[in-house]
C-alpha cells in the first residue's frame, strides 16, 4: 500500500513536468502565429512594382505583402523597391518634472493671458500666436479641408459642426469608423477647428476636419499613414494634412507619399518629436514638410521638443487647452499638439487665398514668424514662433495693397464707419435700367458718425452703383458697392 502510494506520487510528478514542457512549446508556437497574424517584425513589406509590372498594383500607389510574397516578387525582378512595414508610435505626451497638469477649465491661469472677444483667457496659446488680428478680420480658414492623420476624431460638442466624413485605414478596421478611442486625434483636431460657447479653441475655427484614422492606440503601421496621405488628397480633397507623428528612419514609401502631396499642392505639417534631442523624425525632416517644434507659455522651446534642422517653426505645445476625447476640456503637451496650430495657420491662409502653393505658405510662415533664439533660422525655434495675425495681415495687404478703407458697405444699403471720428460724406448713386441704359446719378450728403452706421436709400427696381467719398476732397473712403 505504501509502495503504491509512492508510485502514484512519482507518476504525479512526471505528468505536470511533461505538461509544462508542452505548454511552453505551445506558447512559442502561439506567439509565432500571433506575430505573423499581427504583421509583427518583418513579415509585412511595403512594395512598389516596376513600371513593367504596374498591372499588379491594381491602381494603388504601393502594395503591402508578406515577406514570402515579397521575396517571390523580388526573385522575378518585379519590384522597384521594398521595405519593412514598420510600426510608428504616436509621440508621447510629455511634461517636465513637477509640471502641473490642469484637468479642468479655470483651475490654473496660465502666465500669458489676454482679454479677447474670441477666446477664453486660459487660451494663452492663441494669445501667444497673435490670433486676435486674424479673428478680428474674419480669417478663420472657412471651408478649408484639413486631414487629421491620427487616431480618429470624436464628434465632441466642440467639433460637432467641423467634422466631415473620413476613412479608417487600419487593417481589419471598419471602413467608415473614424471614432477615437485613444483620444490623440480628437485633441489635435480641436486645436485646429474647435469652437465652444466660451470662444475659439482652435486657430482655424472655420476649417473642416477630415478624420483619416490610422490607429486605435499608440502604435500604427507606416503603410496606413501612406494610405491616408494618398486618400486624403485623392478621395477627400484635403488641402492641408496634419501629421502629429513620425518615425526615426527615412522611407521610400513615406517619401513618395509626401512628394505626391507636394505635387498636388497640399500643405503638410508634422511633429519634430518629443525626445528633447537632435534626432530627426520623418516626415518632418522632408524638405516639403513643415516641421513643427513646441514652445511653452513664455515662448521658450519646450524641454522635450527636438532640436535639429527639421524644425521649421515653433508653436504652443505646453499645457494647451483643447477638447477631451469624450467631451469637456483637456490640457496637452508635446509637439503633437504644437503641430495643429501650424496646420490651422495654413488653413487660415488658404481661406484668404486658395491659390497659395505649399512653398508660398511656408514662405509666409517663415517671414512673419517672431524670431527667437539666435538671429535667423536655428535648430531650436526654426524661423521663430508662429504669428497667425501677421500671416493674415500679410495676405490681406497683398490682396488689397491700399489697405482697408475707413468705411465699408456691410450690406447693399448700409454703411459703417470704422474710425473714431465723424466723417462728412457724399454718397453718389448711379442708376441703370434693366436693359443696361444709364438713368442718371443722384447724390446725398450726410455725417457718418464715429463707429456708427447709416442706411442709404436705394431704388429696388434698377441696377445701381454706390460710391462714397469724403465731401471736401472727394477722396473715395469705401469700395464701391455694385448691383
């Protein structure tokens, strides 16, 4: 009986040991299968077919295949180039030691705040980029489509009227699902086009956001980003693309996608990275992309913002107020959140002049930026700190070299005086019949009060032209209103 009990015990010791060995092998096997299924390592390749084999591309700019397929195509000499479809990580949100992260509106009053009719006092970022003149002039990026290549965008209350249909480029994802479970993309989008009851959150509140979803979390595939670039241009007509992301190495696939955007006249802004180092990130390092670094509330380069030749310009990226992924407010830091200010500035400029090329947008950004650091361009600030108001004023001056006149027709029959003094005016009305015949001209003299308005009498049954002059000199003081 005793011997039998010992025998049973020895058997019970051997069985778990075998089971453990079997389990370990099973884990390795499962890991290999899981890695292959997830496309991990070098099992996925981005490829471009040679011109002679372009029929295999099925109209796509590139293809994504397994390593086995890539090797087979390479052996047949059908590939122009190939590269691993590596993973990209969205830049980490960064905070300096002992930083205060405000989670609710109003808990902290940032050092730079300015009273404004357009935004709340804790939007120090809009004050820092001098947004007031652009907003006052109505330069809001009205209708310009900005593609946000990110984790999706939620329809939170601050973006309800700003979001257009977009697409999902995640392998196995639902085509039209652009919801944002991670939150990164929603925070970025609100800094471009957010609008709340308390005022503007974004620097281009009239722009339209096209969500181009490439991830459900922190990590994404390079091929998804390339897909989103091509599709954002070809399928959704985006004029600006925001990429708050980057990779550490050059890439044929990404470089070609960026070149395609430049050829199509699309402005691209990308984060330079949050390592606080001299390491470059792509696509920010490409010549046709505007690389964006971050500054803090005092206009100093943020501690984690990368410093290198890819920094073209800087913008607020420290504790900036934006929309939370599920609504309400959140405060974010890093170059992911400085980049959308520059994308918004591009939208504002394109709203004023849709014919601007990416090179012209970049030139205006550089020439109007507030210089910081060393004189001229440097690796910390690039050309300086974004000045949105100066960008808008430059374009308005170019479109109207004489500047805005002191008075303006705000409707067919109503005049407004923008100055602080009364103006002695003479208004001339030239009338024309429906057949184009000249009916004559009448005039009326009146005082247009300081910051006031006057309604003129205009016949409704004829075509006419209204001309306003200062009475003594007969100098025009408003642009003619014609019907």
